[in-house]
C-alpha cells in the first residue's frame, strides 16, 4: 500500500492502533496521525466564523477521499496540540467521525510559520471581509509588511488591502451586520465616509440600494439631509418600477425649476412598443 493510499483510508488502520502515531518524514516538519480529540482550535486566529454548509461539503469529501493535506499544529502539552493552520479541515474531519487526522507538528513557531498560517487562511478559507481584514492588519502591524509588498505577496491590489483594513474602524453593530452577511464590504466602506451612517444604513436597507445607487445619492448631495436622501431613494425605487414595467431604462429628474422622466429606447421597435403602451393606457407601475 502506498503512502497516499494509506492516508486516503481516513479512519482506516489508524483507528485500529489508537496508541500509536504513524510518523512520516516531511521537509516542513513531522507528519503524524494525531487523535482528533487531542487537537484544539487556536482562539487567537483571525477567523471567527465558519460556513457550516461548506464544512459539511468538505466533510463529505473527506469521507470519500480522506484528508489530502495535513493540518499544521504545535505541541502545547504532553498530549495536546493547537492548530496553526487547517481548522476548517479539522472541523470537517470531526463531522466525518474521523478518529485521527494527519498533521505536521512544528516544534517552534517562528515568524515565517505564523505568516504561512495567516496567508494560508487568506488563500484557502472562505473568510468574511472582517476576518480577512484582521489577517491583513496582523501582517501589516506585527510582521513588518507594507501594503505594497503584502499586495504583491498575495496577489491583491494595494487599494484592496487598504479599503478592507479600514472596515475594522466600523462600529460593532455594523461589523455584526457584515458577519451576518446583511451588509456588504462595499456598502460598509460608504458608511465609513458618511457623517450619519445610522441614517444611511436605514435607507440602504429600506430601498435595497446597490452600491452604485448609494454612491449616486451621496454624490448628488454634498451635505445631504436625511429627508433629501430618502427622496432620492424613493426616486430610484420608482425608476426601477418603470424599468420593470417597460423593460426600458428610465431616469427621473427632479429640481426646483423643472421635472422630467426620460425613457431611453434603442431602436424604432422599442419606440413603437412604448408609444403603444402609453396610447392604449396599458402601462402599470
């Protein structure tokens, strides 16, 4: 039996020998099959929440193919280990009822190993924006990275990293909305730039505004009052209704001097269709 075939057994032979670890030489450390019950999560890791559906899918894959890549751990006592990287695989293995999991033991956790752990989280895990931002902040503040060389390291733009890290300045209630997938990172950045974020989030949620629509409201109101922003949001909502009724783009222009509705058509067929609807009074909004 080859080494890969042995690993693919998952519970396999290791479940029959609970008191023995299977040692395998590895350039980056010592790979062993460790009892899952002797491994604990790392409470200091940036990732705080996990996608249950994704973990269940991974668990089903593990049942079929085993753990294809060892997790990374450090020894914290005679019989216990703490995860450095691979908590998602560990959680999925527990759901799959594996008794043992392949792991690489690091005797000492140096700066490079911590960076590997953090960057692996960015590249391999389904992080929410705040968890990703926390990892970037650790790498920037504690590991000596600049935004420029970190961007080059992970294949992201400098502005992407800067904008994401700024999300950590949000109030806790807005962070909670991001964790619950009720607020996107792009919307959250707009809240950071606004004097009255509580008012703005109410409008975004009430009218289900996308990022571009929210940007337009802010752009058109350099010193916006709440009632003016609500009016703009209602106009956007009406434009949507007209577009849905006509299947044509519409723009409502309101001002103190002149008001208009502009309906755009691309060809004469669309024009004839619009005229027919208007003349026969078949338009319903």
